[in-house]
């Protein structure tokens, strides 16, 4: 059994190729926390999907940094060994903070798999070496600009288009895209911006042949999602509402959705994401892999997950170029057929490039086992 030696926190900042606007705001830069762990056997990397502000969830970069530095790192150093299973148990004593936990657990898993020479995809039981990719399009300034973006992404090969919507920028936009492209896989994502009084908006969208309507209502409101689902033919999908396998099971038992978006960072890391996948697969519920504008570190994890058997719908696993002119890792590239290769090297299969770390890291803090003993 290997021992934990050190954990390093790094804050990185990368400009996005174009601003990304959702119903809760606009981001122009990717700013996130990376975790690098060292055991006596190997090094591992993880990416925290929190952002600067607690808008998508209650977590945010500064909070995640402190949760990791002051609670998760000491719990890992104090555990009997450095393994993933031991760390998961040790972290049960820290309530909430799934994004912070995911960053550390994923780094520990990467180190463990790197030491044993196993790829993350193989460890997860992935059954394909390429995944079909979709793209998520932020709220555009005009319908024309949106149609232009849709055309560009379809020309690049993306096989499913997801449109962000918000009250007032919804039915007409979606109809315009549907009219221009009657046969594409098309979905919408409201990021919890509506309530049940907006049912007429969803009834109007219901006729547009969408693959799904994602997270229309408040993230804590499974009961009203079930009411809305009963009114619509289109499948609802939940994202923000699903923070664990318990949430996923509750949502499905209530009929609050028929599709689940799995974001490993939102549910506390790869091991819990696997449990959500397994629970959905057992019920025959389709899942797909969401995205949080990850750098190549988080993207590598998403690609491995998306290659698991239950991931039957194209997800938000887009190429590096959709987000960054220059990623932190070697870029992930979309093939003309709209697929991307799943990493095959041990662990997550990628490392940040030293030159990119020099350019993008704005702060780092190294904590060694024994520092505070
Ligand atoms: O391609 O990684 C991506 C982005 C996919 O739309 C996407 N993500 O609500 O799912 C979301 C949204 C998001 C991005 C949410 C960043 C929070 C932060």
C-alpha cells in the first residue's frame, strides 16, 4: 500500500475562445483549481469543476481551495494508506463539497492507476475507444449569431447541439434552430431558470422534437420536476439536482426526469459517477456526460466516463478548440465524424504541459504530509 506524500493546489486561468453565457451569467475565462497529489508510488492530477462564483452550485474556487487545504488534504495524510478507497471513506467526515472532493479523489485515482499501469477507461469498464460528441452553445446575442454558431459546430462534426435558454430567450430561438435543421439531435438547458408557472413555455418547446429539456426548474425541486415531466412528451434531464447516487435514485423514483446528466465533478468524483451510471443502467435510464468547460485534465476524465456502456447519448465532451486556443494539456481533437478518442495511457492519460502551467498558474500551495503534525 502506498503512502501519501504531498498535495499541491494550483489556481489556473485560461481565456475562453468566446464568452459562455448561461441563465446565471457569463464567463470569459476558465478559472479553476487543480490538484496534484504525490504518493510514494506515483503522481496524479485532478481538476475541480467549481468556478469563481457559487452560481451553478454552492461551491466556488476559494471555498474549494480551503476545503481541500484544511480538511481533505489532512484527512488523506492522516489515513492508513493513500488509496482511493481509503480516501473516500476518510472524506465521509466532510459534509458536502462534492466538487472539492472530486478534484482530490480523481487525482488520487489517477496516481493509483498510473502506478498500476491501468487506464481510467479500462478501470471503468469502458466498452469503446471513441465517443460521440455534442456541443453546448451559450446564449447568443442574436438569433442570427446563434444560427451561425450552430452551422459552424455542425460543419465541424458535432452530432448533438444543446442550446442554453433563459426566460425570454427560448421558444423562438429553439424554433429557429429547429426550422434550419429539422433532423439534428437538439436539446435545451435552462440551468434552473424557470418555475412551474412557465409550463406554457415548455409546452411550446415540447412540439419541437427535442432530445431532452435539461434542468428547467430549481435544483432542489424534484417534486415539481415530476409534475412538469407529467405534462410533457419530451424527456426531462436533470443536472444540478443530481449530486449523488441517492439524488439520482430519488429523481428517477419520483419521475422527475427520464435522462440523467452525469458530471463526475458535481457528484463528488469518478467513483460516485460510476455508482450513478450503474444505478441508471440497472433501470434502463440513459445517461450522458456533462461538461463544465474543463481543461484537458477534466476532459480526459469525461472522455473515459463517456465510454462506459450506459452513456448512450452524445454528451458535452467537446474538443479543446471549442474552449481554448491553447489547452493545458495536448489538445483533444474532434474527428470529422464527430467522435473523440478516449485516452489509453495509464491513469487519466494526460498531463498538463509545463509551459502551459508556467503561463496559466496564478497561485500554488504545496502541502506535505507531516507539515502540520
Ligand atoms: O462544454 O463543458 C462544456 C460546457 C457544457 O453547458 C455546459 N456546461 O450548465 O452544464 C452546464 C454548463 C456549465 C458550464 C455550468 C460551466 C457551469 C459551469
